[in-house]
C-alpha cells in the first residue's frame, strides 16, 4: 500500500515588528499586537507584502522620546512618534509615490525603526476623543509610511500620505483621523497634522 509523503511543517514566519517596550504601560494597550496589525496594514496599503519586511519598534515614555528627538532632530521635547528609515526612500517629485524598497533575497528587508511615546499619545487620543489603541494604530501606520519614504513636507506629499493613512485605517475599522470632526487632531513638530 503506497504511503503519502509526509508534509513538511511550515516554519513560523518571524513577526513583522520586533518590539521593545521600555515603558510597560504600553503592555496594557497591547502595543505589540497593534503594531503587527497596523504596520502590516500600512505595507499592504502601499502595495507591499508584509511577509518580506521587518520593522523595529520602541514603545517608550515622553522622556525617552524627548532625548531621541533632541539627538536626531535637534528638538529637545517629546513628540508622538519618530521614524528612522534604514535607507533613503523619498519620492522623486512632490506628491509622487516613493519607489518601493528593494527586497533582500536572504531574508526580511529591514525597513527601519519607529519609536512611540506613551504620555504624548495618550494625551493626543484624549484630546481627539479617540481610544489610545486607535490613535497608536494611526501613528504606527504613519511611522511605517515614513519608513517607506512617504512624507508630509509639501501639500502634495501630505495629501498622498494622509490619503493612504485614511484608507488603511478605514480598512482596519478606524475612523478618519483627519476628518472635520477630528479638529483636535495633533500637529507634528513641523506644524502639520499627525
């Protein structure tokens, strides 16, 4: 009697997001799970398969992100989210999409690092009347798009990025953070809404 070949067990895919929680208040929010969902959704929204990428995330406090903001941007104050792409991926012209990252044939392509600050995110969520989980998800989508080369330096770039954020969040069941009812939406360090 012929036997069926044994199926080889699939190796589990490593997580998309390598998360370090320096501020353990993020544990109650479920930041690791939120990050997997939000970052994957942002990649899919940009037309990429999340399985080929890797992102590092730091869940930290305002004090820690203020230090990072001072070190990397010369702004010694807290902010909600910071992103460091692993390489320059900006678009060639304002309002155009950046080129997709090159895939690493040896394993996941490292897109870069994101840091997100607990106190600032909580305060912004409360001011906007949103849950902390929804606001953190928005900021993780925003940060991931920055890693892909999207920015909001010009009105055309901001329109493209905000449109992608809104579409991605909508697919996640999260309301448009830029809608007219969200007038209390926070502004980033550059004066644009974040």
